[in-house]
C-alpha cells in the first residue's frame, strides 16, 4: 500500500473513532472539544483554548470557522502526549537516544516541552515561536515558559536558524501558520521547505544529529518527502494514527539496521518508562 493510500485508510479510521466518542480529538479537523476559555486574534492566527475536565486544547481557527487542534494537554499529567503525531516526533530517540540540546520550532501548547522536561530533564530545550500570542497562551494556559533548561524564544524560526551559533542533537520542525500564499495548504511555511533551508538545518546539527519533520496530509506531500530524501543522506518515515507523517532525517550515510532500532526501542522503554511504547512506535516505520 502506498503512503497516500495508507493515509486515506488512517483518516477513515480516525473519523470512525471520533464518531464513536472513544478518544480525544486528534490533530487536524475535529469537533469542538470542551468549554471555550479563550477566543483571541493575533497577527498570525485566530486562536481558541477549550477545556473538558482535565484536558485543555489549543486550536487554530480557519477563515471558514473550522477548528484545527494543535495541542491537547492533560493538566494533571502534562507530560502525557495525547496526540499520536507528538509521540511519533520522539522517534528521534531511536536515532539520538541522549541529546544534550534540542530545538523545537513551533511552540503551540508546549506538550513536547512538558515531555522533555519530565522524561529528560538534563536536556537543554530551546523553543522558537513566531507568534507572541502563542507564547503568552502557552504560559498562562499550559504552564510552559522559560526556566531551568527550558528557553522560549519569541521570533521567526527561519531567522533564528540562520543567525544562531548553537548546534543541536535534534531539531523538531513543527511550525505552522494560517494558510496563505506563503504556506502550503496545511500552513507549513514554503520558505521552510527549500533545499537552502535544509542545508541550514544541517549546519545546526551536532554529529549524528536528527531533524524531525511533522508533515500534514496535503496534495504536495509526496513532493515534500522527495525533497527531504534528496537533501539528507537518510530519512525514516513514520505513520501515525493522526494521519500525519513524521520524518526523521539525518546526514549519517549508513542506515540503521532494524535489529539495532528494535534493541534501542526496548532500551528506551526500560529507561524512560514513558506513557507510550517506543517498541510500538517503531511499528509505524515505513519499510
């Protein structure tokens, strides 16, 4: 089954789950989850925050009124990743088990920050977010702010990567804006999908570093995957129940053997004891 065909199958399954009401809304189009706590317009987005019990959700609102889920956080256990795409982003640990410093481009509700702070507290985490309103909302509603090993930077991720002198073991690309002429249909900035930008990312990696791309389904997905494969020596594509694809890209020429990945996944489950299984995550790796 091809990548796009599998995405369609997963999308149908996700819709069925939502109709049955057996799971929280996944990233992407979703019914309105919970009581409205905030409805705000920024320079970049129309943003809402909703709460249902212990679950708080950050949503971006499209021009037609459609709410798109960006983050879902369990306020009692904020380190518990409720979106399958967010869990798959941490497949990075299969290639880089102990990164000293990581960069997240795109803050949202900060679920990934909570995960790193809880499970890998010695890792230095830089986060770049272009929208000051999102930074303020993450602070007020999701308890994410600078402090300790966490450094939240309000600014353009493109400019930050061009100007910083820091190097990162992992760079997580999760930046989305309101869809426009400067983005694809999902809101991914076109300037962050060029060969020049991919070279810039590679310059900011440490030895054996990894870039993680969150790729939302759209007509240009296959072209995006080809561009990433063409720019990096190796890429690893993970399917998720959210229908997103998570792509791990590295400049390391030698591809990891399946047996080595399985052994590493087993060790990660033992060491981190996360609320999901890395061994299960590995089953989503495209062959």
